[in-house]
C-alpha cells in the first residue's frame, strides 16, 4: 500500500503519485472542474476533479466527510502550498458527515462562544479555533524542555487528596469509598515533599478550584505548570528559574507553533535577561501618586492596577512582564516564607503579563516548627496536615516554587477575551458538557 503523505509535504513530492487523507474542508465548483480542499493536521491540500463522473460523485459529499485521495502531485502556484493532486481517485473513509454548526472553511469565525463550546468536537477543527491549542501544546513542551535543561525531574502527583491543599472552602468534595476526599487544588504538598527526593521537580497537570467566579478569566478546572526547587538562597532564585521557563515557552511557541502564531497574526513577547521588578508597597505608592485611586492599605492588587503596572513596565522598561514582590502575608498561603526584614510581607512574588497576574510563587517555609506556628497564627488545626507536616520533620532544604496557569498564559499570548476560548472543553459554573 502507498503510504500517506501530509498536505504540507505535497510541494516536495511534485511529479510523484501520492495518497493523502483528511476531512473534506471545502468544495469549489467551476463549469468544467471541481476543486476539493482536504484538511489534515498539517494544513490544506487541493485535488482537481475534471471527469464528469468524479465531479458528480463529489457533489454528493458533504463537507467534513473523511476521505482518501490518491493521484499525481502537480505544481500549481494557485493551490495551497503551491501544489495540487491531479487525476485523483477518491475513497470515503467515513459515512457522509453531518453539517458542522457553521462553515469551517470560512476564514473568520462569526459564531458566538457558547455555540463554539457546545459544538467543540466539530468547531475546534476550524484552523483559527484550533491554533491556540497548538500554541498551548508548544508552550507546555517549552516549559518541560527548559526545566529539564535545568536539572528538574517531571513528577505526576495524585489529584484526589485527603485535605484541602490551599485551605479555604474552594474545593470539590467527593466520596472516596465512603471517606470524604477532595479534588486537588494544586500539587503543592507533593511537589514540596519531592524536593526532598529530587531537589528540583515540575508537573504539568489539572487542578480544581470550586470558586464561584463567573468571569472571563476563571475556570473550575485548568492546567497548572508547577515547579519547585530546593537549596535556594531566597525567592529571587525562584524568579530566575521562572524567567528561564517563560523564555522556553515563548521560544517553543515561535518554533513549534509558527504556523498557528502567523495565522492569528500574533506578536510573541520578548523575554529580557532580567525581568523588571517592583515591591508591592512601592507599586501601591506609585498607583496612589499617578492614578485616581489610592490602593494603599489593600492586601492585593485590583485588575485595573495590574493593567496600569504592566503599561508602566512597558513604557519604562520596554518589557511586557513585571515582577511584583513582597505581597502581604495575609494574602499568601500559610506555607509562604515571610520576608525576614518585613515579617508582615512575604518572600514571594506575582508575575504580571500583558495586564494580568500570570504566575504566583515564592519561598516556602521549610522547618516543621515554622509550619506549626503559621497554622496556629491562622487558627487552623494542624491535624488535617499531619501527613504534610511529617515531610519537614525529616529535614528539608530552603526551597520555593511557582505555578503558571496554562490557559491563562495562552489567553494572554493570543489576546483571547475569554479564557474559555483557549480551553479544551472548559468547566465552569454552568458547563459540564461536552
């Protein structure tokens, strides 16, 4: 049997007999011939039908029917990629396809987001709707590669846990063989424990947050890119690793998903050797001085403040990224290490990108007695954390880490107005299917 050729490889096979296979993307009927546009994972290919019997047979084929096409590759400047298949023999590989929710061959997408999400198994075939996920996949591969080069070990941790990872009520409770359990809010406990085994670890996996936010940037399940590293001096060591991870993600998106980047007309960010940073209190002072609001005394930055600070970083430093360091301890998880010079503030950071908080990270507590004191200060019972706390009883180095939301990253790169448009089968307050 003749082996399959991908659409993108046709120009290199001019003068050869080939077989391609894919979805019937579009039919273009002229007076004496019909063009069939076939779509596969690599792009589009064109087949030219001239025989009356073949033209009549093709007329009955609905778009999105899966077909196989055999024929001769002929150079044609007007065809996709500059080559087309002539004298084709068409074989159906599926039954006639039901029509998709909208025409997938049209260059733009006019359907509303709910219709796109409801029909995702078909609508995501549209090249413009598929492109963000190619960028997402390339970014995750870049994350893995960058951390692998820095001596990190990839881990795979449980997503069913005994207690809430981040504390609070934003957890999904489940019945685990008659015992209460939860879907993991993060791999935080496990990646810290495994610093004691591998020193440097990372994970790419789902996390679950039962937060009742019905906004364009929140999901009940998303993909988290987590990293944790030991033997750090302070949180700046973590920021340096994050910078390498981000640079690797941008590079991989430009290299491995170039066609998707070009299709969407994107400009990928430049990642400087050192990302600018500003302390939280200094940022508040600047916001109070130059904006109509005075956020001093607030424990966190509002979305409008994040946008303003990103505009300032771009204007003053020519950078689309900005580290904000030293958030108040009141807004950080209990395992966060306080700043030795300012105990009310954390040894942590957020990374802002194009107007939005993208990453949270910092240095963690690493002594068991410090954890017991932190839980006592918050009025929390250490009992539910017993298996976690035992990790630190056996000796742990100073360590820290960070987490990147992959969907939020992709939304920032692509300029998506709603994070659901760059999420495969999103889960939120209202959506559990498809």
